[in-house]
C-alpha cells in the first residue's frame, strides 16, 4: 500500500556507511529527515542525485534536516560511492529490500529500488513525497521547497 502525506513513516534499523546501524525513529526524534531511495550506486542518474544532495547539504543543514540515501547496494559499494563523490551524509544498505518495500520504493518484478524521496517531519510523519525515476534534480528542489514552508 502506497504511503501518503500524514502517514507515520515505517521504522527501520539498517547498516550504514558510518559502521553503525541507523534506526528510525530512534535516531531522529525531533528532527526532520530526508530519506531518498535510489536504484544503484555509480549509475548516471543516481550519481547525479547523490551529488545534488551533496551540493545542497548545507541548505538542508540550515533547515535542520538530516539526509539518508538507501539502496540495496552493500556497504563496501556504498563506501566507495560515498568516498568517490565526497558525500557528507550516510548511505544505508537494504540488501533484502524489506525497507524499500515498506516505503513503496521497490519495483515488484525486478526488486530494484525506485527513485523516491520522502520528507519525514520531527514527529515521524511523512510531510513530503517526490517520485520520478528518471530525474534527480527535482527531488532535491522539492524537498527544499517543502522544508522552507
């Protein structure tokens, strides 16, 4: 079932590029969170999207929002991707696709994550959703607009 604005964001506990597990909502109580799902590290649009979030990282920080990227890639691949593109935020590994599925971010037949971004407000509710598989820049712009309201 698709998530919508106002729904409580599903909880998760995933390995991150920090070497620690990241848990939602526990690690983000009282904070806004940008949670973006993407298909694969090192692909053209996924790289562009990660770099756009990187380039606007300070704007998100100024708006008191954390950023997390999630795909099914493993942590070693995420670490190479993060290092090569100097990403200042954590990437999470969802190897089973369970969390991608909970966030309606998994393409059913091929089990690859969709490109979808959520804004989760400080109370843990979904405050914004932007989905576009082939475009990356609008994900960042849509989230900045939502946070600025």
